[in-house]
C-alpha cells in the first residue's frame, strides 16, 4: 500500500520543494503541498502546467519516474501555426533531435480544450493562428515535447500534461490535488478521488481513494 498525490502544477512553479537559486526564488511545491515525506515522481518543467505525481513510497516513485518502464505521458500542446497533417504524421513516426531520434508517439489534432486561463497569457498575434495537438510519448527527455513540435515547424506556446499512465488531471484546477491509495501488486484501477481546493494553500485532508498501479 502506498499513497500518491495527483497535483495540477500551475505555470511557473518548480517541481520540487526548494529553489537552489538564492536570489529571486521561484515558486515551489511547498506553497501548495503540506504533506511531509512526499516527493515528486518525475518532473514537469517550470513553464509547463498540469499533472505531477508525488508519493511517499520510494519504489513506487522509481517505478513511475524510471524511463525503463516507458510509462506513457499525454500532453496537450498549443502550437504556433495551423499544424498540418504531415507534421502530425511526422510526430507519430518519430522526430530527429540533437540527442537522437524519438520513439514513435501518438499524435492527433485537438479541438481547443476548455482550460483555465494562464497568467501571464500566451502571446497572441493577429496574423498567426494557433492550434492544439495531443501528444503521447513514452520517453522523458528534457523539454521533449517542445523540441519535437519545434522540429516539425510548430513551436509550442503552451503545454499541459494531462495524463501519466492511468492517472489524469480529471477536474483538478491549478493548485488543487487529490490523494489516492495504490495497491501493490497490480489490480484494476479505481475511480479518481475528489480534488482538494488549495486557495488558502492549507488543504484539509480527505479520505484517500484506493487505486492499483498498472504496468
């Protein structure tokens, strides 16, 4: 049995509890997560938003974060320009990056999702349209999604991680989280729990949901 936190990380927040930069420190998880012993299982870039998993169980943390397990991660990316079918096909087949070709991915065009406003907002240019894609990858290279979309000619303007394995954001808003139980060994997934609202940044504990980790 292990506990896991599903957190909707806001824009420009570090995926850790401290900032090593001595001057002008950035926002960290400590402003929202008041649960000693929990650590992020993997990371999400400072300028990306969405699902971040934290756990108090070391083996589970390693299992989620290790690239060897190839746990799929799904992102919603707003890109500059009206992305072409050829670019979608190229993303699906794999893209050549400086550190080598990426694995094949699942890519598709996406209708603009109903999302919370970002602060500051994405820059808007009257003469240049934007479009949304959904991209599922099984790697964890540094800034991989942004590099992939740029490589096919459509720079990423906004990036939200929606899913990790069988866990999704659900109805979580930025700064909200929910806690679930994970049963080891594996068994079918349970339904997600209700979110904690962290407007006061001191959420009250609610009864965790039970869930099992799928391979």
